[in-house]
């Protein structure tokens, strides 16, 4: 698992697969099955683990960041969900349709086959070729103070949206319509991944402080995804620069410490997410956390259910896969066309009055009529996640989706390998953006939402990329070498 340089992320994911499979076997032997999980589910989970380990052994020889992203998501949000269902058979989504073990097992089989299709697409696109920088000695990174200033701008915009309801807050919200300010974090992490050794300790502390303010502010607003989003941006940035991630003992220890902290932030946000932060002081929001006594709580299920529900991507996939006909009313090309027109291409007015698929999903189980955009504006905000597996199963009528998975993954990898830029930062940024879009694709909230994200990415990159570009000399900025496995040639 380890070598002289540290612990490879690939090896850690292998250990994670073994651990999840072992936990499922142990829990089933101690507790037994339930309405969602039976012995067949445990066997399928172990087969899934073997599949993932074989893919990771391939990735170890022919480095591929797409595979690492795919299998991290699979491990945490799909395989891990089976373990939580064994421990506590509670699911808001699965309870809506009275699902059985057969439904969950069928979905697991489809997801396993889908991952094989995605893997084949990635490997056939050129899995043995990545690119690695030889050095950036012939270029100057921009002044880190400029990067800090942009990051400070993001933090201030986020706080204005979350804690002010006046003109300033509305103006900050208007900025968010056109600029994906969270994407600035990806810019920042890409900059740090390239130039970390050139940034002084003082500047590193400033960066860490600003990021911490962002996490705390986002959590107090009721958002549960702050640390998850940061982890995604950091992972994507480092993979785009290095092609792999090696943890030394210090980094591994810090990562282990961060996990319970992240869980606390997540549970905290769960309890205050219904509080309108723009009309309450932060001290009031903190008092809410004190009243629920998260740390001293002895009710384990109270703490676990928000977490298990949040990682329940498998639940949403099963909802759609086993109710294909019902969800086809909103997951079809005509509905997506109308939603993209209304929610992406015509800001400020409606043509069809169609809400996004993720906003329409909560109305399908109860057979309610899907509200129009005007009606939805008067209701509470709620969005469900179709996931790429459930969405494509419905959209492409079952197993035809496997061909689409192959085509899309092949395309992602080809685009990634075709990126060229004379500027070193833009070279790695564009690669990070492709990885990030791949991550969004796997965690799909619908094609219409994806189109909105893509437009935000295009606008944000156009506006901010020049602030991060390397200062060029007459000499070449960097040399890019082909890399087969870990050996350049």
C-alpha cells in the first residue's frame, strides 16, 4: 500500500472497498437482512468490490484520474449506502415506493454494468497516456496576493447572499446568476497545486483562513455541501496537475481528523438549513446547534440518518430505475428542451413555464401535477437528484444507456488528452475543468442543471482566467511529457 513517498490514493480506495465489503458481511451475520438488503445484496456488493479492485489495479499501472473520481463516488455514495441500510433500514426516498430487496439488487446490477461501460470508454480512449509537467522554472506565477483578493471577494459575496437581505444581498445574488463564484475555489486550488512550494507559510495561513471562513459561513447558512465541494475542488485540482495523489503520514493524519469535523459541520447544517440566515444573527444560528446538543446526543440514529440519507445516491438511482415509466414524464428530451429554454437560455422570463427536472422529481411519487415556474416560486425549495445512472436508464429506456455511458466517458477522456495551452496554468485549469464536469456528470441533477453549470463555467473562466495566468518569459513555460504508468518517456 505504501512506498517511500507515502500512501497512494489508489491503494486507499482498494482498502475502502475491502472494508465496506467486510462491514456488510459482519453486519449481515450479526443483524441479518431487512426490507432493503438480503444475502443477495451482500453478495452483489462483494462482487462490486472485486470489480472496483480490478479496475484500480489497472489504474495503478496506467494512471487515470477519471477512474479515481468514478470509484471514490462509487465507494462512498453507492457501496457505502448498502452498509448504512444494513445498519439502519431507513430511507426517505425508498419508503415512497415501498421498494424491496429485489429492486435494490436490480439497481446495483445496472450500476455495476454502467461502471464497466464507463471504464471501457475511458480505457479505450487512451488510458496509458497522461501528461506531466517537467517543471515551471521558466515562468513566474502571479502574485499570491492577487489570488487572495479574488478569494476574499468570493467569501464576501457568499456572506452577502447568506446573511443580508438588503440591496447588497440582492446584488450579490445577481452576481451568482452569471458567475459561479464557487468555481473560484477550483481556480485557487489549481494555483496552489502548481505553486505550493513557492507560496510562503504566511500566505498559506491566509489562504487557509479565507477557506475556513467560507466553510463556516456556508454551513451557518444551512448548506450541507461546503466541505464536500471543497474536497471535490481540491481533489480535481491535484489530479489535474499530478495525475495521482500520494498522502504522506502527516497528510493522512490530517485527512482522518477532518472526517469527524466534516460530519459535525454536515449535521450542524442539517439542523439549521431551514432557518433563514438573512434574518437571524449568526449567534442565533449557533444557539440552535447548542440546543440540539449534537456532541452530547446519545441517539446514534439521530446523528446517522442525515448522513446516510445524504450519501444515498443509490436510493435516488433505485427510485428512477424501478419506476422508469412514471419518471419518464419529466425525464425525456422534450421536457429537457423546454427546461433548458426556460431555466438556462431565457433568464428573467418564461416560454414554457417548465421547472428543472430535479425540482419536479418530488412531485412524481405522489402523482401530483408538476407546478409551473410561477407556482414553484411560491413554494418551498426542494430538489432531488436523479443521478446519472437513474437519469440515463429512464432517458434511454433501460440498458441502451450502457452504450451512452461508453460514448460519454470516451469523449471526456479524449477531450482531456487533447488539451493544449502555452500557458501552464491554463493547461492545468482546463484539465481540472474537464474532470470537474465529469464529476458533475456522475452526480447529475439533470441535463438541464448541467447546461446551467456549463454556462456558469464558461462565463467564470472567461472573466477570471487572466488573473491566474503565468507571467511569461521568452523561453517556453514548461515541457509536457507523455507518461506511461509512472515512467516518463
